[in-house]
């Protein structure tokens, strides 16, 4: 399965989090060993330090090396979100998908999206754009993926008791209107998240996190988590 990397896939600099935030300093200040001769390491990061939003195991690694390593253990979980407005939740969805090593995030509709919430994790997450839901459905069929819509609508199955397919594509709608009518039509099933308060719906980014973690609990090898 070929999945293109996102549009902004250039190698990040050493200070994604800012000058005085997380991360490590230059190698020679952090380690009592010579600078390693390893092709996975970025020479600029070794010299200047690494302040990126990555786990410690990936400190000083190049972006390409990090993506390649994650590719060896990505899950057969895909995530799609309809982007017919300019929903700031898309960045949160991308960040969460990266945390769970999802195979890809699919943006349906407008190509441009608000990347701020992704916290630069889109550099390490495969992103795919589809012009419409028909194109998404064709991708799912070609790759043996079952589309599961996540929306609190009549007839939906509680996600708390649902068995999600292993080869799964979770589909989310925009904040407010939720999954479109066509989105429900291309989905094989719709699952809902239990709510007990007064609000009509929970934040789309939060809903995506709950749904992805449900899949992780059912299908992931939890012994391989960081």
C-alpha cells in the first residue's frame, strides 16, 4: 500500500518546541561519548541539540529515519476527517493518529487545513488527500478497509460494546454537523460515544481520540508501546 507523506514534509529544525522547552542539548554536552557515526542521526541536531516533539528514543534522528522506523510498526488503522470548512480539530486528529501509529490520516474535501493543533506531528504522519467521499470509499475498497463512521446518530452502535474491524478506516465529520449524509452512506457501520450530560456532542478531536483508543485496546500489541 503506497501512502504519500504530507505536503509539508521537510526536515524540521532543532527547535520545534521553542528555545527553552523540552528536548536535549548538543550531543557532546549530554553524553560522555564521541558523536555517533550512525546514518539515522542528523548532524545539525547532534551539534545544536534536539527540541522537537518526539519521544526520547528518537532524539537526534532525522525525520526520514523516524518515519521509516514507525512504518515498520504502524497499525492497520486509518483515520479520515471531512474537511468542508476549516476545522481546527483536524490538527488534533493528526496528532492523536501519530501517537497511536495510525497508517494514515485522510483529509476529505479541502486540501488545506489548520496545522497548528498537530504540533508538527504531521511531519511524521502519513497524510492522504481525497477530493470527495467517493474517492475515499474507492481507496478503502482497494485496500480492504472497512469504513466506520463515528457520530451520535439514531441507529448507531455504542462504541463501548462494538467490535471494530482490524482493517479499519474511522470516519469523522466536522465540528457541529458531524458526519455528512454521504459519509454515513459510504460507511459500513456507525458507532456512537456514550454521553451523559447536556451537550449535544463532544469535541470532534476528543471523539477521534476516544475512537482511536478503542481500536488500540481491541487490536494493538500494547507490549510494544513506549
